[in-house]
C-alpha cells in the first residue's frame, strides 16, 4: 500500500507508485461492482435498460438481429451499471491521488468535492433516464405512419441508451470543472458573463450533435439544463473568486497583525 507523502518529498517514482495504487483500487472497485450487477443482470436488463422502450409505446418491439445481440445487451448493461455504481469510489480514488499536491486551504475548500461530483453525476443520469430518454422514445415511437412497425434492433437500442446516459452524466459535470478552474484562477465570472452568448451557441451545437433525434424539442430538452448549469456555474465562480479575494486580503493583513502584537508585547514588557 502506497503511503501519501508531502508533495515536496514525493519523487517521480513515488507518484507513479501512488498512481498505480489508485488505478488498482479503482479497477478493483469496478470489478466488485460488476460482480454485484452480474448477479442482478436480469433485473437490470428487464427493469432498467429496456423498460423505457417498452413503456414508450405498445407498437414498439425490440428484436435481436445478430446471434450475439442479447449477450451484447447484457454485457453492456452490466458494465454500465457497474460504472454508475462505482462512480463515487472512482472519484474518491482520483481525489486521493490529487490531494497530496494541494495546499491546506485548497484541501479545506474542496473537502466535499467527491460528494458534489457524485451528486451532479447521479442527478443528471436520473434526469436523462426519467425525462430525456422517455420523451425521445415516445416521440420516435409515435412519429410517422401507423402502417410501419417499429422493430428496433437490440444492439442499436443499447448504443442509443448508453450514449445518452453517459453523455448526460459526464457533460453535466460542468459546475465541478468551473469550480476547479476558478480555484486556480483560469476562469472568472466576468469572463463567463462576457462570453455567455457564445457559450449558448456552443451548447446548442453540442445538444444537436449529442441528441440522437432530429426534432427541436428533444434538442431543447437536452440544451436547457446545460444553459441553467452555465448560469449556476457563474455563481459558483463568483463565490470562489470572493473567497480567493478574502483569503488574499487576510494574507496581506497577517504581517501587520503580527507586528502590532509584537509592539504591544514589547510595550508591556518595558513596564514590568
């Protein structure tokens, strides 16, 4: 087990050893999660993976077009569920690798970072699963001629489902990224406000690329939360900037306070 040492005492080989330890623990956590999810594989496939499709419309049928189709669906569902289940543990391992290189005040400011990142990830995975995916599937299932049966291949549906879930979960970590960049001074609220309109254009382009459907409603349903997140990120950046300015002022006042204490102490000693 690698021991965490202060950053100034950790050499290149020590960092590699620490990285190896964290990667091994993260992989071990994923393997444990895979074993758990494999045990509940039927429930995960029937009640989680394909349930949104079957509930979208009675006219939709899921079919297997290749010999390995169902096996692919089960493997992808188990891996997806394992990564989601182990996500907080993976974030914790990354955080523990970064932690020794931070200053004490930076550690204090980011003490809830694992909880914050995990909550953002789970919140928007849930948003995608309960809102975006059902809305998209319902639109697809009820669009077009009633003379055409909607028979969807298992492999195509698995690709659609997992792409939507993971894209939403990771893209909506924007507040966390803004928090980190603001802490190191690379991002400021004036900068984000100045380029707000350009950011909105980028968000719409991303929504158009990442949304599997071509209808504007689904794209807007995907883009609106990102716009809200961008606005929230501005407040997060502003809060971080105020904290940094306050800490800078306290550091500037520190020598003056120490000098006054020395003067008062010397004055009291002279009268004894």
